[in-house]
C-alpha cells in the first residue's frame, strides 16, 4: 500500500491546531513521524486519519 505523507501544516489543518502542536504530539509519542533527508517531519496519512477518528469518537 502506498501511503502518502503529510506535512505538519497539513496535519495541523485537519485537527485545527498549530503545527507546533503536531510536533509536540510526535515528541510525546501520540503520532509517529518520518524524517526526510532534509530533517523535516512527515506523517503517514493512515495514522493521522486513525487519530482523527479516535478524537472525534471521544468527543461524541
């Protein structure tokens, strides 16, 4: 499966938070990140969507 990668800004837009919050989540282990050759973080879309769904179900 070819899972595409999201930037911190894209993830932040989905959750309606600041990109720094996404970075903190990665540092805390709530979301795993992949580092590019340039050192930038990227996040797997399937993992991001799973976290998004779990937070939505907690709110309901």
